[in-house]
């Protein structure tokens, strides 16, 4: 079935008809007046004050992509907080242990370069199972293969599932809510302290998606190449007072 939607673009029902989004996005994160409770539910007042990002897009092209995802960010004196809402009808996450390779199944992911110089950046993942992965790099993908895995971010996360992991019944998705202490970013060659209002950091947000037909993913700021480690394509995270 075809439909002409506003803008006059002919497309099949269900598609968003959006143009590819290839610009590097910017997000203004308001400071939280009260810290969100990390329970996977986004009913905290702090989240009401934090706008949604643009929908995530295909990482190679910037075209609309699946799973439909958007995120929110907020912060306070102690933590950076992030929330992801993911529409995923096929939930797979059964890895565990120390820094399991969560990117091979379903997971949300952040890459953070505090000073935006492309060096000394951090990678964190939270799977819908609640498992986490974190590492840091001196420069792009260095050291190989997975950076300084012994680095511990202190990430805490919680998930609200809409479905059941790892079974054959159709799912609806999940919400991921997490926090990272600013002390995590003390590590490496250019240690970063907590931001002040008005500061800008560089940030990439991704969702990795296990599908019956194979692995996919979407991002907030599309790297436009087949590699997520492209610090110059990270989005801009602006910390605001409110
Ligand atoms: Ca919450
Ligand atoms: Ca850096
Ligand atoms: Ca999936």
C-alpha cells in the first residue's frame, strides 16, 4: 500500500519518509534538579526536562533505520545520565562475564570524547540483560583489539523490557537507563573532570540489534563508514544549566 504523506513524498505505509540525516547533531542536556532513579523507567522529573534526540539513523547513510530508537541525557554534580528507548521485536542478550562482547547481540552503546580531540575516548555498553561492557582507547581503536579493558567506568544501568529475552515470542523493545560517574573520565592522557554548564563534549550513541537475518544497528550521529570508532563524527553534547 502506498500513501502520499505531507511533503509529497511517495512511500510505502509505515516508512517515515524522512530524508537522510548526515549532519553532526548537537544535544543540549539540562542539568537535573533531582537525580533520576536508575530503574529502567523514565518517569523521573529529570527526564521530563530532557528532550528526546532525533530518531537514530542508519550508520552508513543517515537514512531512517531500525530499530526505532531515541535517547535522552541529563547530568548533575556526580553523574552523566542517559536513557534509550528502543523498539525491537527480536530481543537477544545472553552473554555474561567480564566485559562480554555485547555488540554481537542487542545493546545500547555510548562513546564519549570529553575534550573532543579524537584521543582518549571511552566506550560503554548496556545490554537489555543488564550486562555491561566498558573500555577506553588512547586513540582510534588503540590499543587493539578492544582498548584498555581493565578500565572500570562505574556504570550502573537498569532495563525495562517490553518482551522476553532469548525466546521465540515477538517482543516490543526495551528502555535502558544508566548513569556514569564523572570520576570515570579521570583515566588516560587527558583526564576530564566534571563539566560546567556551557561545556561541550563529543558523544556517539548507538544501538546494536540482533535480527534473525543478522546483526544491524543505528546511531544518533551516523559515522557514514562501516566503523563506529570515528571520533570526528561524534555528536556534540552541550551541558546546560536547565
Ligand atoms: Ca528512572
Ligand atoms: Ca579526548
Ligand atoms: Ca534485536
